[in-house]
C-alpha cells in the first residue's frame, strides 16, 4: 500500500461522520507534512478539509505559508522559516503527516539479500526531514504532536516517543483529538504504543 491507497482511504473517510462536533473543542492546529508531489499535496488537502469540517482552525504551510522556490534567496528562506516557527508556537497541537516516499532523485535504497543470496533494492518510505524538525521544535515548546501515517520503514525511537498519538485513518485522528482535548494522556499512550507496534511489524 502506498500514497494512492492512503488518498483513497482518506477520501472514503470524508463521507463518514467522525464524531459529533459537540465532542470537539476548537483547536489551533499546525498541519505539518510534505507537499512536494501530487499525492502528498492531496493528502494534506484532505486532512486540512476534515480538520476544518470538525471546527478546528488549521494553519498549513502548503496552503497558508510563503511559497519558496528552489532558487529563493537567503532572505526569502529566512522569512519562510520564521513564519513557520511563529505558527508552530501559535498552535495548540501539531498534526504531522509522516508518510513520504522519497522522489527518484533523492531515493534511498536498502540492500537486502534474498534466500537465494541475490541482492534486492527496497524503496525507503521515511518521514520528511522538515516535518521531523517541526515535531522536534514543537516538543521542545511542549506542544503535543499527533502523527498521521500509513506505513513507515521502521519507526524511529525518538520520533515515536515524541508523539502523543498515531493515527492511520481520519476517524482515528478525530478520536485522538477528542482524547487530547480531554487530556486523557493515559489512553493516548496506550493507543500510541499499540499503533507503533503494529507499524513496526508491518
């Protein structure tokens, strides 16, 4: 399963009622995640739409930030960086998309031996480094972070421990936000550990 399957799952989830809006406290959410290809942009758009449907105030670098071309000046890069930092500090919660199949020109390949002794190349699906930085910064500011992930190639200890919750579907994300609003960190931790174990065994 890849981005296409995730987008399909999210589209299907949009027609399902996650929970009564009365259960939700309106939260200020920073939506972190890669938006460097069509599939990843679609996922960000779908999650943004669902969070706003629930009544949350969402700030997305893809939609609300400053466009920064590859040849941007250092001044422009600094402006983008400072705006993103400002909005992370504004947020009450970070929702981070962690799936990110690397594009061909950046693709990392792992070499593994088959039972026949041949070498296989496996595509690596890792979180975007910018997203990981945003999570780390938020944690340092004591802002809770929830990860949205379909699958990853292993789950880094530091990243896993930084999250208060892990969601695979929009329904799960909605439930985690309710628990966060209630400050039910015991239940959040149980869900996170269970989900992390499932992903590591994927």
